[in-house]
C-alpha cells in the first residue's frame, strides 16, 4: 500500500489550507449567479473573487481543485491491491449579459498518479476536456420557464437514477436540451439528452442513438411536509452499446416509470420511498424489471451533534434465466451512486437485496460524521454481481449455492472550515460472504480515503 507515500501525502494535505476535494454527497460547481461578490474574512482564500469584483457584473470566473488519496485492497475480491492519488481541476466562465440569458463554459482536467494496477485511463484520467458548454434562456429562480441547451450536468431527486457521479474523478455530463417549468410548489423538467462518452486525449462526444429522454416532476405542496417526484424516463441505445451485461446484445428500448416520496412526520421522524418499474425490449427479449428504496430516520435535537438514526432497505431485480425471453435485470441508468449502497461502491442497484442501518451526526457547525452497516444478497443467483457503476464484477455462476454477497461497515468524516475549503476522510470494509467465497478469491475488500477540495 506504499505506506511512506501515503503518510507523506496525507501530511501534506492536512497541512495545506487550500488542499482540496469534493464532498462525497456534493456535486460539481456548475457556475454561480453573479452578484454576491462582497469581501469577507476568507476572501484571501479566493483570489478569483477579488478578480471578479473588478470585472463587469455580467462576467465571472470560478473553479475547483480536488485531491483525493485512496486505496483498494482486495480488487475484485482477489489478492490485488493498489493505492494512488486522484487530482481534478475545473475552471469555468459565466457570461450573463441579461437576467434572461447566460452562457456557461467549463473545462476539466482529471489525472491519476502513483497507480500500479489500476488503469491510467477512464474513469480515473481524462486530460483537458470540455465538461460543460451551454446557453440558458430564462432563469431557474425567476419567472415560470427556463431552457438550457448544450453540454450540461443532469441531476434529479437524490440522483439515484440520474446524476453527475461526482465522486468519480471524471464525473458525467450530457449533451442535452432541458426545459424547466417552475412556480412555487412545483417544478417540471422535460429533457432530451445523450450521454457524453469520455475519451482521454481527444474531445469527448456522445454516441449517436445512445439517448435518454424524460419528464421529471417535483411537487412540494401536494402533501404537507413532503415532496413527491413522479417521473418517466425513456432510454434508447443501438446494438453493441455497453449498457448491460457483456453477453446481452441487440438494441435497447426501455421505459422507466417511478416516483420518489420523501418528507417529515411528527416526533422528528423522516421517511423516503422510491420505486421504479422498467418495461420495453433489449434485442429479442422483453424487459420486466423493478427496484425500490425504503428509509426511515429519526433526528435527536441537541446543541452539539443532532444525530440522525436511520434504517433503509434497497432491492433491484435480476434475471433468473439468461437464456429466457425476459430480461429482468434492473437498469440503474446514470446515477450518482457513491454511498447509495455503501461507501465501498462494490455493489450497485442491480440484482441486489440490501439492508442498511446507521447514524449521521453534525458535530458543531463544521463537522459531519457518518457510520453505517450494510448486508448484501443477490436478488437471484442466476444473475451477476454488479458494482456501483452497473458493471459486472462477478459473473453468474452455476456453482454458487449462496446468494449472500457480504457485510460492510463504513465510517466517514468531513470538515469544512470555511466556504472555500473542505476536507474529509473515511474507511469502508466489505466482509466477503459465501457467494464471493464460492465465485472469486473471496478476499475482504478495504477502501480507505482522504481528500480535500478548494473552490475558488
């Protein structure tokens, strides 16, 4: 695990104030509304803001640098391990000559250092590319409609199905046209998009015919103290596109209908339910899949920590017979999947059953802590084990007699001393269950990490 290198890098990150990275639950800076340019006690940390104050109010620069040191011990539950450093720089420019029109552009440079076994390419490395470039007509905070056209981030709800996947070193964007209709109490988004495919060394581009269209609605006043989010998503992909198991072939025509419902109830309890059903076709097979998330939490109010205890369960269907005429493996689409089913990210929302319990604390105004326990099973032994990106980790095996993937414990902490900098560290350990012992090396998986981010 290269302990000397790790020790030196950790010490350097903790010693440097603008050391930099992104919160596990945070998303990338997508540009900022001009105007809030007053100096404060931390202005010396953001020299770009000093520059912006001297520029016309319709022009604004920004950016972020993130540095993360992490290790993987037990890659694919075997004897291989690696430790490395991930660096990511984003630079952006906002031009807003009027209240109803703006242009936004962002470049990104993602790199991996000191790796020995992991590939020096996607999703760890993609040097100097166009991450976002779009025009916005209207305002997301004023009026009743705005339109965004161009390369952009898409994120809906808690990003269980569509999000920027910002924990990844390269992230995710779409070439898209999006129309938002909004008034107090509701927002309806209609979009037509195509995923941007990362290619290191050249400008990224989407694949013709690999499209995602949809309607995502948010209603915050239909039920007191609750938000309801119904949606319909339509995914298309040409034959040969790597959108599911390697053995599957044929064009994809898939419709996902579902909803998310979250809110608060008396005695400081909160809840969240999300369920989705998929239909359509993949090649000659018909699609019949579904998934669900159920969570209940309770917050204990006090002056110091305000801990929130929670219990959750996740399910996503799998295909029992790969030679049959029905495809039942749930397609998790394009989620921000980090920490949705554990911090280790070794299990995705496909062919899985999971229970999860934990506690999240806010220690003072600057610290956030979280500890969780997970237990995983395959939904069916006839299908594979998929990771958080939806890719096959362990193929289906006729020799497996157990569905039990394993158990995981996680602990993470984040410290934000000011609005410009953020630091965090964590550790996840997945104890291999009988399924992994029967189909792979059966080694436990360890994932330690430390990061820092600097937004300027």
